[in-house]
């Protein structure tokens, strides 16, 4: 399935949290903390409002956006006002 965000929205692939502690104990998925970082995979059509591009790594508000599953992978549709910044390596 393909999803194309509209307007000032972007589609972000959510980075999964740590699955193991520093001591080697595995954390079940239900107990993992929700991450606030992901990679942009698609952008909407409002070129004036969108300040990110595909493959940018972004930080976003903790409870922002709409979660969706595409082919078993977790994604988030965010408005640009929910994006806090771009992560640069």
C-alpha cells in the first residue's frame, strides 16, 4: 500500500525503541517507551509550509500525529507544526 500525505503533512517511519537494556534484559514491546524520532518517507503537496525532505530524520511531539501500519511497519502522519526539528549527524 502507498500513502501520499496531503497539504502540510508528512509521513514518517517511526524508529523503534531499545529492545534490550544495558544489562542484557529484553524489554517487551508493550513496555517500550514510544520514541519521538523517525525518518521522513513522503511529504505533502504544500511546498511553502513543508521544511523537510524525504530521508530527513526528525524529532516530533510525543503524542502528535496519527499512527498507521503499512505492510506491517509503523508509520506516523504528522503536520509540520508537530515537527520539533531535524536531526543532523
